[in-house]
C-alpha cells in the first residue's frame, strides 16, 4: 500500500499498547498521522491485514485514544551496532466519525507536546523551488520541525544570513511566508556539490494572496537591510509567532488532502475475536461500505457472513430451529475464535432487510431483555 496515499507522518515519541499483547502503553519511537502509525515493537503482530486494537497515549500522559487498526507493513533489520530492530506500520480504522475525530485530536496533542531534543518533525516531504539572481534551482526540505527547517540546496550561504521561505501544503488554502536565518550550513559529498542549510524560523510576514493547488516551497535570500524586519521577539508565553505557524503547517501535513487519490481498498483482514469483537468489525464494514465475505471460526464451527456495501446480507449455515437473526446474535456474542474478511462480489439477496447499525441495536436490545427475564 502506498505510504504517500496515507499522508505525511510526524516523527515523534508516544506511548502505545496492542490489546491482547501488552498490558499498558509503552513509550516508543516512531511516526504518526491521522491515518496511521509506525513504531518499533518486538512482539509478533501477525501478517499484513491482521486487525488489532491500539491504545495510544501522549508522552505527557494527558491525551489517550483507543483505535482499531490493521497491519500494513512489518520491518525487521539490524542497526549499525548489530542490534535487531523490529517494527510495524498500522493503518487506523476508526469505527465512527466520532472515533475519527478523537484520533485527529490525539495526533494534534502529540504534535503540540514537546521538550528539548524531542520535537516532532516531518522528513523528506516538501519539494522546494529556490529563486536566485542566477536563476531558479531545485531544492528539497529534508526536515521540518516546530521551530526550524532544513533545506537541501545546490547553493550555499553563510550562517547568520537571512532567508525567506514561502510554503503551501495540503489542508492549507494560502501560502505561508516565513523569515529566518541560516544557523548551520553543511557541505555534502558528491558531484555536483549539495548543501544542507538549517533555517531557524523567526517571523511570519504578510501572506501572499496567491494560492496554490499542490505542495510547494520557495526560498530567497534577503538583503542585509531587511534583516531587522524579520526578527520577532518571543511572546509572553515563550512561543514565537513562527512556532505557532509551523505548528499549523505540521498539522496540515499530517492531515490527508481533502482532494487526492483515494486509498486502495483493503482486500483481506484477519484477527482474533478475543481482541476485536464482531460488533466492532460490523461497524467498521458499515462505515467503510465494504463488500465481501467474513469467515468466523468459533469452537471449531465455521460460519460465513456476507456484506454488501456495509450491510449484512446473509449468514450461513443456520442450524435447525435457528433464524438468521438468532445466528448472527450468537456470533456477535462470541468472545473466542478467529475471523477472516475477504473483499469479493456478493451476489445474493438481502436476507436480513435492515441496516447493520439497526440490526446490531435490535439484537443487543433483545439480548438485554432475555438477560433480564432469566434473572
């Protein structure tokens, strides 16, 4: 699955636990966005398509969220010291709009909380176009954090020189114009020569009126006489105006573009009912309007549920004396077993005749009433 389609991710540290594998969230290094997360983990999380429930918590412990996610990639490698590193990338599957909103707020909290040496950042995401007296030259943004950015260029400037940067990103309707100073310039080996220029952003100037439809960045050197105009003292709260603006920019980058290529449809999902209960799965399938067959194995018995555009159309087999509704009710109550969902055509009539949410609520009410009468 294409990483770019899920949007940029912010490199950060956060706490995470995989329910059924870990008791409490563990502090981990990784990256996160509103559509997914990657983090280092030594446990076996299953093959691509395995569904888990993740409990995420911010570094300061103030914010937390529980979200369903499925494995999209696993990584195993050795670092320079020979240490084995394992990691996994997950795509979030919020089961409702409310759950999706909670994920968005959590990711913004992770972005907002920072301490020296642990500032969240986006790496190698923005393309750059540099305007110079000798003509335009290409450049890229190697890193964007909450207080600075690093440009890779084919030209060099002296530390302390002023520079102006125009930025536009998905989720932002107007370009940002930021002024700052070069604080570090590093020559990189190779031919032709390349340079890394770290820019400490100090001020947001008046925003250009022109809008852009794609991610872009342009940087220009300023004349010495303009240097005094680009510096803005920190506010009383200790944060500069530029920091607030870069926060907005990072937040825009981690949100998927409103108009862009849609993510590929998932073709296979699997997991354990002890970790992901069937009502949650049905809610996910309804929200994403998925069509296919769900195979459930409980106590050695295999059942098939058929979904069309998110609606439960049919279930089989049905034992003597059972109805399709009662069979689904028993499956919804199962606490142990496995499931596998495959995207495929469902060419059969709707045997239930009711929407998934309404069916789940009716069955839950019936179970509750039966429980009361049995007391």
